[in-house]
C-alpha cells in the first residue's frame, strides 16, 4: 500500500490508521527478521517512514519544530467543548418549580419515542442544528469550505 505523502493524512486524519487496521496480521517478527514476509501489510512509496506512524498528529512548523495539525487541534477543541457542555449540563441545578415542570412533561415525551425515533432525533440535531449551535460550530470548530479546494 502506498500511503501517499503527509498531505493526505493532514487533510484526512485517520486515513493511515484505518488502512493499517484492515490488515489481519503484521507477521512474525523475530530478531533475525524485523520485516516479516508473512505480514499482511506491505508499504510502498516514499511517503512511508517510521516517524509518520509514530507522530501522525504532527507536522513540521515554520521554524522546523513539530506542531499539531490544524484538524487535530480543531477536533480537540470540539471534544473539549463537548466535555464542558456535558459538565455544565450534568451539574446545572433547576429551581423546584422548573424541576416539577420538567418531571411532569419529560416522561410523557419519552414514552412516545421508540428507539428509532430517538436515533432520528439525535441525527437531526447533529445534521440540522439550531442557529446558536450552527454559529458556534462554524465559528470555532470548522474550516471554511474553500479549505478543501
């Protein structure tokens, strides 16, 4: 397999990992044979080297130092945001009046949802977010569409 140059992985994080995960065996490595012939993985091309596999999240910066790739940082910011929203959501306290209203309405709504309805509702929220989520996602976690052209 030719993994292409590093740009391929920078534009599509995880490509190399997915390609590598498809192999059934890396073969039998012995002190005499570090590159076993019975491996299901065969690399070709100049784009494959040890540092690429060991340091897949980083690239050379402007001053020759190693820096995280843009998409790695964006993904980390998104994950951090989701964890923070989870923390806020799970620790948020409602006033007793509001809690009583939630407790009276929520069970009725959940009873009417089947598993597929719930999955569809979650998918809809992700693919068609309300305006505040859409703005937040676009502003902080997505690259412009022109980035891929």
